[in-house]
């Protein structure tokens, strides 16, 4: 089974990060990465790595945005649990995300559905599927690595480069820890 992770940029002006892991219930191995811009590039990347085979695509972006303003119920729930870790989700709404009347995550899901993927919130293990799901990496990182707060490796105002580099190294240490987890991620050093 292949697992593709997409850190979908909210706009095609910015790069989308992609990683592909091939694995089963005992181990996984990183088999590909990419930096992509357009939705067409994302779909091509997915198809190049999975063809017509089963795969789960985990997308860090809002995939269904029915609300014109405010935030979605899932974001409120995540905030109520993870705010103390500084791992709340950004509020997603059509006013904020809409470009020419569309939301990028919704458009990408439509393109993936044309290629045989379904979009559902739950994954039924161990059934082979072609499925896209919305994910929230910061809460996952807090939970998987038992952290007190998020790892602050991203560029922000008043966040010095040396601090970010230290945080990135901390994140890399956490990723290497996955080599000892069950299922194990082999060759985590490549990340």
C-alpha cells in the first residue's frame, strides 16, 4: 500500500510538499518526495507513485468548506483539545480560502475523484482503498511524540533563524524515533 502526504499550499503561488511511503502493518519506507505548484502537478505526482493501485492520500488542507465565514466544527473541536499545545487548526471558510468561487482543497478532491479516489473521513483498515483524507499534522505530531507544544520550525515574524534551525533538528530527531515505532518507518533519516 502507498501512503501519500500532501502539505497543500492554500494557493498555487506557493509550493506544495509531498512525500510517499510504501508499507504495510509492520513497516514503511519513504519512496518519494516532491515540491509541486499546480493542482495538475499534484495529481500527476500521485498517479506517478500509485498508478491504479490502492493508496491513502493524507492532505493537510481544508477539503470540504461549507461555511462562508467563521470556522468549521472540526476546527473548533481540535482547538478545544489542542490549543494548550499551540496546535489549533487555522479557521477555514469560503471567504478566507475562496479564489474565483472555489477552494483549492475541494478542487483537488474533485480531480482525485476523477482518478478513482474517494473522499471520506474514516479509513477502514485493513481494506485496500483509494482514498483522500484531511489531516491535521500539528495535533498528530503532539500526540505521536508526546510533546508539550508544537515544534516551531516554520518561518514567522520574530522567530530567529537559529531558533528555527534548532527546532528543525528537534523535529528530525522525532522523525528518526519513528524507526523504532510499530509500524516502523524505515530510512527515516532521509526525511
